[in-house]
C-alpha cells in the first residue's frame, strides 16, 4: 500500500508542477506570438520621438553578445554618447572583451 500512496503523491505533484508551468507560460503570453511585454519595445521604437532619442530606441534593440546589452547611452539635444556598461561584462566568456566591442558596434550601427 505504501508504493501506491507514493505513486499517487508523485502523480499529483507532477500534475501540479506541469500545470504551474503551463499557467506561467500563459501568463507571460508565450502562446500569443508577437504580443506581450517582450515585444513592446519593437512596437515603440518607431513612435513619434524624432532625433537622438528615436535613434537610441532603435539601438537598444540591436544584437548583443550573450544578450547582455553592454552599452549605456547619454543623450543630449544634439549628440549621443555610447559607453561600455562594465557591470554587464561576461568575464571568462569574453576575456579579451572582443564580443563586448562587437555588441557596441551593433548598437552603433543600428
């Protein structure tokens, strides 16, 4: 009888964990492609903001190594300064900072 109770409990726990995963995916809108909080920036960057801020909105969507987005922007009325975000360094994954500089180039090019 102990084995049945264990299997029943394991089954219940499995159903609860799977149900929680499905609920989380539904809550984050995984099943609705192209919608949800992750896509808001993609809809927003072409908005009415012209000038330097519009360029920065496009640049933050650039490809970055390991998705770290290692850049900081300082926006003025007539210029944009691009800085390295040293806190987002990947450490041993990029010891020569090559990928970090490639990411900065992607943001600059975009």
